[in-house]
């Protein structure tokens, strides 16, 4: 009997010349006592190219005479039985198959498989394969024992089987390619030949082992046909099908995640699979059968195996990493796919890797130093394949006087490259280190991206901790974020820009909250009628003024000119705000500059220098209808709270007697309407100035908080008393007003604000809901 099947033909196109494909004997032979296998219908084994059984005779096997073969054979009881004759040379004994036309390809991984019981003392048998000649020719019939260009494959006999059947798997694809037209079985080729050997064959088949070309499901790499996934340098040949999904927290802080899609390339591997398992893995290739395939990862069986496409694609749930592997991780892992009915037929490929610790990032740097905070910056991995495995970082800090890091001084951030450490001690040296983390992006798909203003979040379960970076250099926090022990012309300027100060500053970076550079001394912007003492439209001043010396002995000079732009609005002329802010149009009306030989002459309309500048800051003079403001020009981060302290005094207060009912009436000095300490984010920024009078210079500012020190009673504003403190807020995006409907709370249980010098300490301790 002759069967023919091309290597590309599937089971559905096979033309079997026998009515029965697989028999009960075959089922018994391939079923093993393995708890992970179950009994299924015989037609699942359609990876078999050819198959013979002997229920109805020899089926074309052993057509030569017993004398020619040196073997006496017979077919009975569904088996091909044979006894080696005493011919003097057992190596000459053979049994031939019928004529074939089977194409053998290394890519197909063809095996000759048979189930046989052997009795005897011979230990070595052999299979000979006759290749079809390159030119057509007649079958040689002069001597049937002679094979044309044979390929001989010895194999050991399972002599310990005795009365039991055993399976033999001959990997013919390793020995020959091309068309095979005859298979010859030599029962014994041992040098120690003995007569009387007998055998019985249940069935014979030419079948194909599984071939795996793709493993996908975690982060996938795709390859062309000529590339070998898992080999050294394979990353250079891998194709990327991912895009970066960016997110900007607070508009400044960048974080990212990769979004990947599949490709149609012929080969693929996957990596960064979670060690606890559970991800769905897809395996593509051929010759997987239609049911009962078995998949293992490093010897651990994959769960819930499904034949998505018969013979070609499997899916399963990734098992947890093997305990032995966890003791000594190795990359990549071995994926093995078994034919579910013939477990000796499998393919093993290094196409999957569990999550690996990421190598140490470069040494982090410290920037944007403040009194109680600093920014930590580091670099993400340059290798895109590695960078996609990083889900976060662990940032640890310690005082430079301490040798080791402690667990309670660590934070975890998302996939960012900078963060802010807060609540540090002032005037203290710190150093930091950064450790990359790899977490389960599949199970915690939202949690690993959910970060706060600084990029912080909690560490996720079963994180794979990478290698620590080198410890950074020591950097010392500032004594205060900014401090004005007194006021003069020099202190109105940005001292942080001076060469000596720049040499001590860290390299500025864009921080998570938008801050750039260290805190320090950035001067003051004085707007409206606010001046440093002895500097106004009537008087110019300089630091270190000495009326007995020449003017050239001055250092910093302060003056105010009347050169300001005008606007005609609503039938009236409005002049620009007098300020020393450099953004003023056409130029600052109040100016401070270093007085030296290169200094240009002061404007003609500026008052002469007649006094030393300072030492106080005068919000307004003791006159009517004046409004002013002084702003620190650098925006401060007050989210985590702050403490500030200042002293003030009302000088030359006006005395007003509203009621004169008798000569005993006492008149009170009220010093105008009062002033306010303000934190704002108004669109006018450093040149902002609110309404004056009862609005205390803050009324109308946007996104503001004001602590007013009110010295005048305005019943229309629902004031509690003429001498009171009240906290007012605008609300998010709103405008603040002095009316007490905007007040969070107020008190009049305070000393008279218009009398003596008062020292104020303001402390803000936030109680924020991180979910807002």
C-alpha cells in the first residue's frame, strides 16, 4: 500500500487509502500516565503525514522473501510480527516499507515514529532511508536488498521493555532532506548478534514535530525570517511596533507609557512577562495538532491551553516563574510546545523572558534647592526595549553625615525622570540614589500611571527592583527660601544672578511643579505707591550714602522717574503703574542700579540723591488715596505649606474724630485702611495691584488668598470691628474681595494694629485630599 502527502498538505487534504486513520492500539500507545493529558478522539493527530497499521495484513511492508530479508514476518492480531533468521549475519536482516514519495524538510521536523515490542539480547537497530534519485529511473529490481543512496540511522533498542510496547522516535529531518521513497527497518545491527530475536510492530508513522515561530503576549519583538530571536544582538534586528503615550502632570511633569500593536512579520518573541504569571500568551507556528497540546515555560506547565487555530496557534495563561528559576534567574526562558498525544515530539525555543531587574541608571543630580525641598533628576534608559519595562523608580535620600539609607526615607514615583523631595531640614546636606522598578503593567494598568503633582505613588505588589544608581553628590538645603533682614536698594535686586551666587547654585532644571533653579534672593517688585524708604518721586537714595563724601562713593542707587506711558480710556488719561518690574511699559519708572563709572546719568526728572536707602519698606506714605504692593518676583510652591514672619509699624497715623459729643471724647489714630499679606496667581503676576481704600490693595486679584490687617471699620463690608484680622480667599479661578462674605474667619481679639511695632508669624499647614 502506498500513501503520498506533500509537506504543505494539511490533514483535511490527505487522501488516506485506508478507511481507518488511527486505531485503538495507537491510542493506547500514545496515551501516557500523565495527569495533564486526557483521552481524546484519534483524529486530533493530523500532524501525521503517513501511517500504517496491520489490522488487515502487512499493508505493503516486507514484500521480499524471508530468505532475501533474513526475517520471517507475519501480520496477525493487528501487529507486524517478525523473527530474525539464523543466517549467520543478523545485520543483513531487514523489513522494507512500501514504495513512498515523501518530502523531508528540516523546517518541517519530520520523525519516523513506531510502536514496537522487542524480545532478544541485541542492543542496536537501524533505520535506512532510500532517497529518490535526482533523475527519474526505474526501481532497481536486480537485488531488492540494494538501496539507492541510503541514509543509515542507528538507534538503541529498548531492551528493558521486555513484554511491554515502547515508542521509538527517529528524527529523520536531522539526517536527510528531499524525497524519500523507501524506509528499511533493520531489527539488529549489533556486533554481538544473537539469533532468535523477535519483534512485533503495532504501527508506524511519519509525523511532524511542533515548530514554534512566534511567542507573544507581554512586550513583543518582531523579526524577519533571516533573524534569530533570542540570539546575541537580536535586539538590533528586532522591529518595534509601539508608540509613546505621554502625560503632563500640572502641565510640566512628563511621564510616559508605551502602547504597542501587533505586526505581521514571521517571527516574534516576548519579554518583561510578570513573574507571578497570569498574562495571556499566544504561540504561533505549525504542527501543534488540534487539541491537547502541552506548553511549559522553564518546565512549568502553562495553564488553560486553547487551540485558537488548529495546528497553527495556541493560547495559554502564563504560569508563575519556577521556584528554581527565581533562585537563579536566567534570560530568556525556554518555551516548550509538545504534541499532546506524542510527548516526545516537541519544540523548545528561547522566545520568552520574565521581567528582569533594570540596570542602574546614571548618578542622579540635585537641583532647585530650597530650605525644605529639592528636586532629584535622573536619566531614563537609552535602550528603548529596556525603557519600556520601567514603570517607576524608588528614590532614597539620607543626610550626608549618615552612612546608610533607611527605608523610611524613600518614596516611589511613576515613570518620570524627576521628583521633588519635601519636608527636609533646612541647612542640612543630603544625597540621593535612584532605583528603577518593573511592575505588572497588565494587572495594574491604571495604578502604575496614577501619580500626584510630584510624580509620587505607592509601590505595586511583586515589583522587580532594579540596580541602585550611584549615590549623588551632597547638596545643602538653604537656611530660608528667602529673607529680608532689612530693606535697601541692593536688596530690591536679584542677588541670585550675581557671579558669586551663581557659582554656588546647582544647575537649574524644570521641576515637577514648574519651578526652575534654586531658591535664593530674587529681590522685590515695588508697585504703585510702595517704596523702599527714602526712594520716591521726591527723594533718590543710595546704599552707603555719606553726605560728607562724593556721590561716587554710593554703591546701589534707587530713584523714581515720571517717565511712564499713558492710555486714553473712557474719556480720561491713565498712566502706567509705577514699578521697578522689568516688564513695565515703556520701561520701569522705579529703577535700581549699581553706581560706578559705567553707570549712565540718572534721568533729569529724578530727584537728587540726598539720603541712604532703607532700612524699611514703606507700603504707602502717610497721605490719602495711596495704594501700593510689594511682590517677591519668584513664584513659590505653597502646596505643602509655609511659614513666614515679618514686623510692621504704622507711622505718622492720622487722627480722626468721627463723633464729638463732649469734651471727653477720645480720638483714635487709625493709619488709613490697613494692609494685607497676599499669595496670588493673578494674570498680572509681578505688576499686579488690587483696588485701594477699603480693598487694601488686594481687592480684585484673581486666584488669591489674603490675610488682611484692617484698621478701619467699613460696615458695608460686614467688618467685625475697625481693628481686626481676617483671612479671605477667591476660590479657584475667582476674584478676591474685601467683603467678609469672602472670609474664612476673622478676629478682633488682637492689640491695636496702629500702635507700636508688631511681629506676625503666619503658618499654613495643608490638609489636602489627593483625590481632588
